[in-house]
């Protein structure tokens, strides 16, 4: 099964930038979906998280709302991404 990391974000969100920079620093490939520009992506983020906040990070089905580094690290490790 292919592990996929998706970050639902906006251009103005500081925590979104931190999450994307963190993944880049770790060398983890991710797909970015801008919820302001893409209503389908916005709906996906709400469906997955049950919330309107960003970032919503989907690490192979593990949904993380916000830049929660310990939870991100745990999800990346359990999916052998770091």
C-alpha cells in the first residue's frame, strides 16, 4: 500500500507553513491541497477532520489537525516514512 501524506492548508496559515517546512526538512514527500482555492479539497479536509481549521494533515489515514509535532512524528514513524 502506498503511503500518502496530504497537507490541507491555506496560503496565510503560519502553522500550515510550519508543517510543510517540517515535512520538507525530514525529506517526506507530500501533496499540498489549498482549501481556499479548491472547494473539493476543503470539503475533504472537513470530512476527514470534522473541523474547519487548518492544517489538516493526512498521513496514510491518520488525521492530524494543527501542527502537532509529536503526533506527526509518531504517524510518520508508524508508516516508515522517517
